[in-house]
């Protein structure tokens, strides 16, 4: 068990077949936080509107987060665009606090703006029908990852993400990621903070943009990544968590239905 002062996760997309809920459950099982930020798109309502998909592991993620809150972790939920229905319900709900944005102060005194990031996405904000079509295409590419990699495995080649490759190529062609990151940094400057943490674009990274620290938490669909802060204020990005642990461990945890640690106490 590792304990951190702060953790950030985003873009879990529960309700989709691409969500690595079992890997996230394992991550939450072996990491504890004083404060945990859920930075948007925890539940993918866009996908659920097209058809219900909700296995036990997805339910266990919700229960695990609630249980962490009950055990003393401060859980702050910042809605994104895929779970925007929650955006109208800001406030305290038991162990979880729902907020549109947060200014987080690190252990060494720096102030970080924490937002999901869809506020800076002009497609999401202004051309919603195109955003929905793009999401459907992305889900299709995720489904194709399986058969593509089964063929690659037979040929003795390592895992390769078709969806990540296409996404990276298309977004580079329109300079989307660069424009998004610069927009987030400009927004952070208006708030007078020392850095910014966001999600939304499923691209985990720590870097400096125009002199300002920029942190993207990544996602739990492909990169299985999280941002963490230790008790000295040092920031670290944990990426490809699913690949760092024993696959049998993750699978065994996923097959626990439900997770015994999440079973409510009997009266």
C-alpha cells in the first residue's frame, strides 16, 4: 500500500466496454490519498444513452470511491462533458464533494487550477453533434484494438493501440492537442495560479508550457494513468499502471463479484 497526499484520476468512462475498471480498482486498492480528485468523465452518459453496459467492476469503482470517502479521503468530483448531467448538482453528497473547478494548494505552497478541460474544447462546446459522432468513432476503434492485436500476437509482435494511433495522427493534423494545452494554460493564467491539472484529451503528460507547469492525468481507457503528489509537494505521473502489475492479479480482482472489501456491513 502506498499513501500520497493527493491523487488525480480522470476519464474512466464507466459504462463503456473500453473502460479499464478492473485496473482502476486494483490501483485504488494499493494506493491511498488524503485527497482524491476525480477530474471528469467518470461515467460515460453519452455511451449509456446508446445502450446499457454496466458490469460489476464498474459498480465496484463507484463503491470503492465512496468507501474511500467514508474512510477519511477527501473525494472531490469535477464533472466533465461525458458526465455533464452532474454539473447541476454542486455541493456535498455524503463523502463526495461535487465542484465545477478547484484551486489545489500543494504541500510546498503552489496553487494549481484543477479542471476537466472540456471548457476549452470548441467542438464539445459549439458543435455537439460532431463531438457525439467523434465519440462513436473512437469507441469503434477501441473495439478494433482486440482483433488487430490478436493478429499481431500470432505474428509475435507487441501490443499496439489502433485507437491511440488514429487519435494521435488526427489530432496532430489539426494541431488540436497543442491548441488545447495552450488554451488551458491561458485560462490558468487568468486565475493567477502556478500550474494547471486537467484531463479530457486522454494524453498523460507533465510539462511546462509558456513557463507554466501543465499536468494531464490521462485516462483509464488506454493509458491507465494517474497523477499523484507526495507529502513534500513533488508531482509524479503513473502511466500504464495496467502493464506494471501482474495481469493475473488484475484479472482475479475483476472476477471478484462483488469485491468483498466493498460489501456493506450487516446491521
